[in-house]
C-alpha cells in the first residue's frame, strides 16, 4: 500500500460510472456498504440523481464518450474530496445485430462509449492516481471478451469488451511503478436492464442462456459488485488481471 493510500475504507473516495442502475448501482451500493465515499455518475441525470440520493452519494452527470466532460468530472471529484482512490469504469451500451448489418454509426458509437470512454476515464483519473502515487481502477469487461456471443450477436460490444480487458493489462504494467493497480471484472449473463434489451422476455433465449451456464442460473448484480469491491479495496497485490464472474461458463 502506498504511503498516500488511505488505510481505512471510510477515507477512500470512489467514482463509479454508469451507476444509475444495474451492475453500476450495485457496485456503488457495495462500496458504500464498506464505508467508501462514492461519487455516482451517469449520463441520465434523473436515473443517476435518484440512485445517488438513495445511496447517500454525490451525483455528477457524465457521458463518458465526451472526453472534456470526463476531464472535468475527474477534476471536480478531486476538488470536492481532495483526492480520488478508486475508479470503476462500468458505463457501457450494447447493440444486437448480425455483423453484416452493423452500420459504421453503430460500430463507432459502441466503441466510443465502451472502449474509448473507458480509456479516457482511465487516462484522466489516472493523472490524479499517478500524481498521488496510489489508486485502483476496475474496468467492467464481459465474458463476451472471451467467446463469440450466442445465440444473440453483438460483435461491436464483444470487441469493445475485449479491449477493456486488454486495457487493464497494459495500464497495470505501465502504472505499477506509481502504486496504481488496474484490473477488470468480466461478468457473465447478469439480471440487468441491459440484458432486458437482448432477450430476457424471450423464454426460448432464456433457456439457451441458462443451459450455457454450469450453475444453471443467471447472475445477480450484487454478485458482480462483491467481486469489484474485493479487487478495488482488498486485492492489494492483484493487478493486470481479469476476474471472470460467470457461473463457470468460460471454464467449460
């Protein structure tokens, strides 16, 4: 632990992007439960503000595809709290389509949020981490980074999430000298609003999903959140890793 790294959770400041609902909300809640001071960010001001109010957190609106907004948010967090210790890059979008039907617009939009947005957040918050010589970043990847999605297809999302996992490895090596850890968590299929968009209301597809998972169930958002909280707070020697939380799907 760096000398500048707070020793107690209640002294640490975390930023969670895309925390208005789903996995992001659960991550913010898990960190709050551990005494961390959490800043909720979300591109939807109504959803984000409601989540922050419910959790007793500060809310800052943020679209991670806007680099200037990311820089301003990082600076504002440090202005308000005097430091930042944890960044969880959870914000992301998905689009289901056959590869031959994916337009340039869709491809660029998915990558601008899921991959470029994650990199820009790492870079802008990373400036503060490097300066204070401590910090922990957790990027939310996906099992889609390791397998071709099936029965639904979302090639742009798959590629972006693979990039997010590699980003953690690359930055972990580069920033270890500054006391900064960078990891990724790759969830399997989890009950979230984003999963609703690709077939939770389709019994046949739901059956296909569950049959792919050895534990024979979907994951819950708080199970992902627990893994993120461990890596962010307790995994002091863990860096450059991608933790699969997938019910055993990739192990097959």
